């Protein structure tokens, strides 16, 4: 994540905090990012310097729902005008981190070789909450290349308990 994305996120978060709209802005940012990046050509269009800035901003405005918070709309217009709309996912990630820190929450990105059952997810969530001292929400994905086990990314730390990782460690020891 670039420092510039963090700076953009901090500025928007400060505006959201002034009006106690941090959660509203986060939901809007996440849904708009999903919508804008659903079609890969759209961010390219919005950041194309060959298209006049006014036209790019107009195209963005037409795509935004009417209920988009004013500051979020202005934020997206700024990114578009600066040719930085492609950094929006990074900005949203940085904003989410600020929000989670302020609210005592964390999102753990969990990757497992097979889908985790609801009971496994609950146990993992409880253990991660005890480890971090925060309320933890899981974002689970499956990656069969792990072979077995899981990897967890929480608050900038990676816990890798996958078989793939363990086999890599064994290979490194054997090569010494």
C-alpha cells in the first residue's frame, strides 16, 4: 500500500469523523469500489489522460448512485481528476484499517485448503480475538494449492500453518 493511498484515506476518514459517518462512508466506498472495478475497462477509462478531466468526472458522476455521500463523491472525483482512480482499492483498504483501529475491530483474511465449517470459523474467530484483544471478523477464501491447513493475515501479521509452507521449510532445511 502506498503512502499516498494512506494519506487520501486519512483525509477522508477525518472528514467522516467530523460528521460521525465513518461506517456510512466505509460501506459506500466498499460498494462503489466493487461496482467500479467489476468491469476492468472502467478504471482505465476514468484514469486515461487522453480523455479530458471534465469528461472523466462526468462519466464517474453518472455512474454513482444518488445516495452517495457528498464527501465520498468528492473523494472519487478527486481521484479521477488526479488520474489515481486505480488506487481506490488501496485507499479503501487503508480507510478500513483506520475504521477497524478506531472501533477495536479487525478483519482476518483466512485462506484455507478446504472450506471451513461454521464451527471451525467460530473457534478460529474466538482464538484470533483472544490473540489480538479485538473483535475479529473473518474474510475466508479457499486456495487448494495450500494442500492442507490455513494462512491467516491479521493486523499486518501473517500466520502460515499451511502444508505448502511447511513443505517449503523442509525443503530449505534439506538444501542447507
